[in-house]
C-alpha cells in the first residue's frame, strides 16, 4: 500500500438530507453508488464504508458514517474531491476529510519520534 494515496471521509446528515423524501434520498444514493463504481476506471477504489463501532476504545463519535478510498495519485485525490463537490454531496452532509500518501509504520513512527524537533511536524 505504500505510495498509494488514501482518502478517509467521515460525515453526518444535515437537515437538508433529513428533509428529503425517502424516494429522493434513494435516487441520490443510487447516483452516488453508480459514480463510485465508475471511479475504478480512473484508479479510485473504495476500500469500504461503514458506521463507527461504539464499542471500541476512543471511538470517533462526531460523525455517524465513514468511507475509505485508495487512489493511485494526487491527481486522483483532486478528481475525487471535485466529483464529490459536484455531486451535491456537501449540500446534504457535514463532512471532514483526511488524505495522504500511505507510508510504512516505521516511517510514520520515525516522524512521531522526531515530532517537535526542527524540521519535523
């Protein structure tokens, strides 16, 4: 996985989503599902979607849903973000994103070791 770009999104419903009739929600969900499938041709792959498990240590409880994506490049990340915005997704969901290049545990642990020292984050 090293070198791949990972995109993690967490979201919750806005009032605009909750106000939509179920048939309109379903139509929107179908369009998102179709677009998600079409993204594979562009090197964007869904690794999974879900809801946070409340039984884990230190659960993320701010958002009720998450998805994890893998992309081949930074350009894929940009294309993905543009597609999400163009879909109208942010009209219906409050969301936070995290993205970056997947690294080895050793590389990230070394960054942690050097945290706070000159040249480190």
